[in-house]
């Protein structure tokens, strides 16, 4: 397999963790006789500094022409004074929009050697291994009209929650397909007892289900889902939901395992060019010090192999290597119980590469 990968390191620890991911991908290419070539572009604050805007045209073009995008993180105190339209985060929103990345996939998995870091009891999190599939380009965050107005002498605000059936169908199909690669269980989360958009959501999910007879489907109201994520997190396999519910539930879920530096994500679209990035931000407090945990970025590159390139064996190899180094006790500072034996970004990366063998 021959692939061109766009790397957008971004800001803060972004360059450190994407470098780690590239090294892992290069080793995988070597081992499995693939050819991956890497091209680097600007995004976020570093793009503002170099090119005057958070998503330069050349970044957009090279991204669209590649087979997958590996992103670090954007933002930091150097750019916090800028107005909204010129901020680093704008680069991220724009690239998602320009590639129509409507499906955000966030796996949440407990590593048994680390469950002590969870705020929940060990036996609750030990078996946690699920995937949240969040709709990313529709719903309340994008609906029109959105406005402030005065009605009967009082100020009010309006946001609009709209979903087209086709928008629901394409995200739900993604979830069913993902479930087929996993344990075959989908929970669709909505608020169908109250919201019309949720009733259309639920109907559409049921219609799509007929094409996936080997997948089990349940519907769950979002308030109940928020509770179940804490009381029975190990009961889930794939959760599919609309934009705002997914935003909230995925942040809730990211706390379950107690290790932000381990969580990857993928944003997939209609074009086949996916964007893969760690869930964490640019961590300006530790940037440039070789302290960042590279595992979330490395796990993101495994998602690129799996969901972007359909290289499931290779992806599994990377995931196993991550489990191995954690099982062997390798810890960057963010996941260490105490300060003994803490490894750097580069040492952790070397350990993963060694574990690939
Ligand atoms: P953050 O995720 O960057 O950091 C939160 C805490 O976790 C910090 O103490 C940090 O040192 C630690 N941390 C995060 N990732 C780590 C890693 N890989 N290894 C070790 N420790 C890690 O979130 P924060 O502090 O709220 O935001 C910092 C900047 O990042 C802001 O400018 C924010 O806008 C941006 N950000 C960007 C995101 C993105 O690019 N997708 C997502 C979230 C925040
Ligand atoms: Mg959020």
C-alpha cells in the first residue's frame, strides 16, 4: 500500500507528539512493506505566525490531496489575545469543514495497568472499551437562524437544531460499520421523548438497522446515557449520537480512564481523507520539554491505519505495542504514580517502536 500522509504538527506539544507518531508509522511501513510518504503543513498558531492565518490555502490543498491527515494540537497563550475569527482553533474548525468531516470517532479504552488513575472504582473501569461516534457538522452548533432579538421588550436568544435525514443516515451507517469491526453492539443516544429532531434520528436509525442484521441496537435517552456511562461504562460497545450530545458525552467519557494523554480521535468525511488527532490540547505548560505523552498521537496514527487505510492488522500491532509498554511500566509524567522511573517523550516512543517487533 502506498499512502501520502499530511502532518500538521500545530502548536505546543503538537510537534513532539506528531514526530513520535511518524516514527511509529515509518516502522510499520518498513515491517509490512508499505510506502508512506509524509508532507508537513502549517496550522493553528504556528500558521498565524508563519503565514498570517490559522489555515493557509496551501495547507488546505495539500490536505485535500493526501490520503490522511495527522494533527498535533493547536492553540496556546501566545494567541489568546486574538479575536475569534483569527484564532488558532479556527484552523481546526475550517479544515473539518473544508473536508466535510462529519463523523468524529473517539475510542475510550481502559488499560488494565492504569485503571488506578480513574476516578471510578477499579472493577467498573477495567473492562471499559467503547467507541463514541459523534455527528460533527450538523445540529445545534450549525443551525440557522441563530440570533439575539427583542420580543415584547425583552431580549432573547435563538439557536436552531436541524438535522436532515441524509445527515443522520450517513453518521449512523458509520456507527453500524464500526460496530461490525468491534463487538457488534450499537447504542443510539437521543432525546426522542422531547425533541422532534431526535424522533427523526430514532426513526432513521431503525431504518438503517435493517442493513446490519448482525448488529444489535438499543436506543437510550441522553440523560440516562450520561448516568450509564458512570454506572456501567463496560456495557457499551459503540455509541452514536448527534453533535451536542456527543460533545458532552465524549468529554464525560474521556475522564473515565483517567488518562487524557492516551486518547485518540478520528474525524471522517465523505471524501475519504480523514483527520486523526489526539483528544488532548497543546499543553503549553510542558511544551518543548520532551515530557509529553506521545501515546494519544500514536494511537491516533493507529486509527488512521484502521479507519483510513483499512490496514487492520497493522493498526492492531500498534495498539498491542501501546498496551505492552504500559504493561511493562513505562510512564510519562502525566500517567506516573510517583516520580520514579518516569520516561520522556522520546523514550516512550522508542519503547513503542521496540514493542512493535
Ligand atoms: P490540554 O489538553 O492542552 O492540557 C490539559 C492538561 O493536560 C495540562 O496540564 C497538560 O500538560 C496535560 N496534558 C495534555 N496532553 C498531554 C500529553 N500528551 N502528555 C502529558 N500531559 C498532557 O488542555 P488545555 O490546557 O485546556 O488547553 C491548552 C491549549 O490547547 C489551549 O490553547 C486550548 O485551546 C488548546 N486545545 C486544543 C485542542 C486541539 O487542538 N484539538 C483541544 C483542547 C485544547
Ligand atoms: Mg468538547
